[in-house]
């Protein structure tokens, strides 16, 4: 408008007339502006009032010192306690308790004493990226506050919150308002995605706007503890291609206790052939009990630090991964195979609320974990992908997994090593069910019955069962006889007991009750008890026993594959 008028003056306006015209225009514009402003200001005030009232009520409802020192918290009011229990069933989290607990509660220093003797002096800065979808406001805010309170100012470049298009409008409004009125002096960006992207692409969006030297990703239900950031930044400063994970402590979903496994023992990341992350003990004896960063074959995925530029160089994330799952193993394999390192830093500790189930649903109800893992299996696992697809046969050649060209190109471009190299050098202890074993596959007796784990869940002990042999090779009927003489699944070994029952229990490699000798004639012999595996006295799905060895069809077993010895 203004520019136009100046031009107009040059061309047509003369003196006084022009001044009047200009005043008229200015008056007109101001009027429009005023009307406009006064409407929005009024609306905003109303809204602000609502938020202010809600926040005050909520702030006043907080019980001072509740949960301080990271201790388990309990509500005295019986009604509220009941509501809390119900919330736990509904959201996998005691939301009632969280809402009553101060946002800046104190936590004990969970680190090993020795950690305080290290002098870290990093000069790198961090962008902390926190993604969320419909998380509880008080939990998100406690995460933010813990980062602010536990991080030295000069190291915290910014906090980036990525709202993966939460559907909870109250949460969105209150969070925005809270940031504007309670946290305005901190550098916090709130990025609100306009459609649900899933956690992988949400993290990418956050990373795109980050400008700190190092990216640190957190789930939206974490609490950082004293000194958590310094060792992460210092290690990256020393070697920029290391990707780091803190020790992840458990914040209990029912009482919000910050609980640790002591200050010396901790686990690192492993994986299952079904494509899940698992915790494993540190494999190398020399690494146990150390306070310096320790090699980790994989990471859980939610909490890690990576140099920003390296994040992009090494292929950030597979942007075609939807929803939840798979990105953690993808990134772990990729980092190792393409020349980086993944380490757990024992002097950096962050708590995470472990929930029994996802409190949110996924668009279209897709098995995003399966699909994402199928993508990474094809790109990173070479022939070993057969072991994943044995668990998910329907996904191997399924177009639902999408195009892989870009990720394969990335692998070529970065000249990444093979999965065999990864297994041999990074995780040599990983059990490979069909390599270096005496026999593997289905284990069938003369009556077409097969050994079966009876769908034992991955973390439970159960009987070694017998079931009609499946016409195809189902995972529940896949067993191996390892080089150590274990009759085993991935983590579980057949173990004979004093009552002669045979259970699947965690492999302990002490031979004894878990040691079996397989003879050419099909006998499976347990030398510790001097007895043979027998299907006698087993009806359908009941557990197997060991019996005195005799020439009985119940004691003759045939593996699908027997390796020449
Ligand atoms: O669609 C979604 N959009 C999101 O932004 C779904 C989720 N999210 C957010 C969510 O609000 C949360 O902040 O993403 C974050 C992670 O989701 P969670 O907390 O439901 O995941 P999780 O803790 O059960 O799962 C672990 O594995 C995931 C695989 O995709 C992610 O890598 C998680 O970050 C990861 N969490 C951890 O590593 C914490 C330690 C847990 C362990 C073991
Ligand atoms: Mn989580």
C-alpha cells in the first residue's frame, strides 16, 4: 500500500490533496487493523484465561516434595488412588499421580561414584529433540524440566519439541501456553506437524530444524539426571562417529519411582531374529564394570546422542518407515556396518517410563514394526534376513514394504560392510540357529510329532512340548543342537530336571542339565542324568520327559538338517 502511494505521489498527487489522501488511507488501514486486533485480542484473552486457570489449578494441586529423590510416590486420598489404578490400566501410566507430582522433582545421583572423578569439558552444544503423540502434559513437562535443570546452560543449545499431530487439543493448547508463560526464557521450539508422521519421520522433522552440534533424542516421558550430558558430548568431541546411549533407568509406570539396577551393573543392546531389541549382558569380560563408554551391538532407539552432521552423513533414518519400530535396529546395524560405533555411556543416566502397552493407536492398524523390520532386513542383513523372514514369512516379498532403492543406494555409497562382518566383529556371541550347529530344523519322532515350544513367549520359561508337525517350518518347531551341545531356540535351552521333566529355560552355557548328545540313530541323550529324551507318556501338548534309554520309537528323533561332522 505504502509503496504504491509513494509511486502515486510521484505520478499524480499534488501537495495538499496528496496529504489528505495519505491520511485517509492511514486512518482506514489503522481502523481495519484495530478492529481486527481487538477481535483476536479478545479471543486470545478468553482462551488465555482458560489456560491460565487450568494451569493454576493444576499447579496448586501439586503435592510438594511428592516423588522427591526419585522415590516411589503414593496418593493418600483413596479415591484418587483408585483413579490412578484405573489410569494405569487405561494409559499404562498412573496419570493421576503424575499430575500431582512437582514437575521439577529432585532425583538422586544414580551414577557410580567414580563418574564424578572424570573431568568432562566439552565445548560442543546439543539440540535435544523430544517427540510426542498424545502424551500426558505433566510427563512431557517433567521431561523438559529435567533437561533444563540437569544440563549446564552453555551446553544446551535448544530444545525442540515435535508434536506428531496429537489429537488432544487441550494438551496442545496448554503446552503452547505453558511454553509462552512459564518457559519463555528458555530456547524451546515447538514444531507441530500437521499430519501424523510416526515417530521416525517426526524425529527427522525435528533434526531438520536443529542447529546445535549434537542431536540428542529423547522420548517424551524421560527424566535426565545430574551430569547426563557432559560425558555424551565429551565422547563425541573425542570421536565424532560414535553414537551414544546413556544407561536407561526405569521410571515405574505405577508409582513413578526412579529405579536403578545399582550403580555398577548395566546391560547393553542386543536383538532377536524376530527383529526385536533386547537387553543383553556385556559380552566382553574386559568391558564389565568399567566407567568408560562400552561397545553396544544395538540401541533401544529412544534415547541417544549423535553428532548432527554425522547423523545426515550416515543416512539419518529410513524415511519410508512408518509408525513405530524397526528404526532402532536399522540405525544400529547401519552405524556399525558403515564405519561408526555405538556405545553405552555408563556415566550418563536417564530414566524412561516403561509402559506395558502403547497407549495410542496406529493409523490403519498396520504392523509397522514388522514392515519396517522387513525393510531393514532386506537392506542390511544380507542372507541372514532368512532368519527374520522365518518369523514373518508373509512379509518377505510383500509389496507392502515399499521401495528400497534409496536405502540400498545409501549402503553402496557409504561402502558399508556385510552383516556377516557385523556378526563376527561386533556381536560374535549372537546365536545363529543354522550356522555352526550340529543339527537344526524340525525335530520329528516316528509318529509325526515334533518338538514344539508351545508358543513360549520370549521372556518366559515353559515345558519343552510336543505337537503335530506343521507342514511348513513354523518357528515354534525350530530347534538347533549347538556346538556346545545345547538343544536350543534363540535364548532358551532344553534343561532336564530332577523330576525328569524337560523345560525350556534361559541358556546358561554350563552344560550339565542343558547338555545333550545327539546320536546318529536319533537318540537325544542327557549325560548328566544318563537318560534319553522321550515322547512316551506325553499326550499332545504336555511337556516331554527324559526316560531310561531303550530302543523305542519314542526315543528316535529326526532333525530336518544335520550337518556333517
Ligand atoms: O506415532 C507416534 N508418534 C510419536 O511421536 C508414536 C509415538 N510417538 C512418540 C511417543 O510419544 C514417544 O515419545 O515416540 C516416542 C516413542 O514412543 P514409545 O514411548 O511408545 O516407544 P517405546 O519406548 O515403547 O519404544 C522404543 O522403541 C521405539 C521403536 O520405534 C522407539 O525407538 C522408542 O523411542 C523406543 N524407546 C526407548 O528406546 C526407550 C527405552 C525403552 C527400551 C527398551
Ligand atoms: Mn518410550
